[in-house]
């Protein structure tokens, strides 16, 4: 096991990128695209739990994708990397904000608020990932996602608003897939 207490931040970041999964944006694209289609087809009949599944499933889905591709995926020893620890703590921060979105959804009586809130919160994890990988694509992904989701909420007619928000989130994963640094780019 590597001793992370003695390595530089640059080395910890390289190690973080080297052990990162490239399947995460693919999993996110699949999940948010499925939500967009479900929201379009079901409209007001969309169960709220489906939105939570779309926000939570990209990570486990990425592990399955890596397994199917013969990639090592998440490795147990990477949990000792301080960059990975920061990323995981940020996921906890995002999780602690979810009740606020639930309260706002209940107060507004509008499922689109839940889709919007979870789309933006789930996108926030790309900020520490991008910082950890020393890759501006993480922050760009999040900023683009927030702007597109807000625009979908503001400008799309109510009947298709939820589907458009989820579709906007899915679209940003296309950018992430193309732009993010890959573990093979580590020197």
C-alpha cells in the first residue's frame, strides 16, 4: 500500500486520476437519459423515487461498466489517497443537501424542482473530481450542467420541463466523456 502521508499533492492527484473510472460519465449519461425518457413518457405520473435512482445510480453503474470492459474500476487502496477522501467527503456534503431539495419540492408541489435540484447537486461532484484529476473539464461539466438545467426549467413548457432538465443533465455527460482526462493520460 502506498504511503500518502509522504507524497506531494501533484503525485496524489496523478494517483487519483490513474485510479479513476472512465465509466462514470457513461453511467451518468445512461441514468439521466433514462430519466429524461421516463419523464417525457410518464409526465406527471413519474414516481419521485425514479429521480433519486437516476441521481444515485451512475456510480454503481460505472462499476458494472468497468467490470464488463475488463477495467479494474475503483480500487480499495485508493481510499487512502487524500484526494479521493476529499471527493468522497464532498459526496457526503451533496447528500446532506438533498433534504433541502425534498423540502423545496414539497413546498412548491412540483416534481420538476426535485429533478432540477438533484440534477444540479449530482453535477456538483464533478467539481472535486476535476480538481482532484487536475482537469478543468470537471468544473466546466458542472457549470454547463447548472446553466442548461436552469434554462430548461425556465424556458421549456411545463409539460416537458422535467424531461428537458434530465435531458440537459444527460447532454453534459457527452461533454464529460469527450473532454475529461483519461487515466491513460497520466504521465
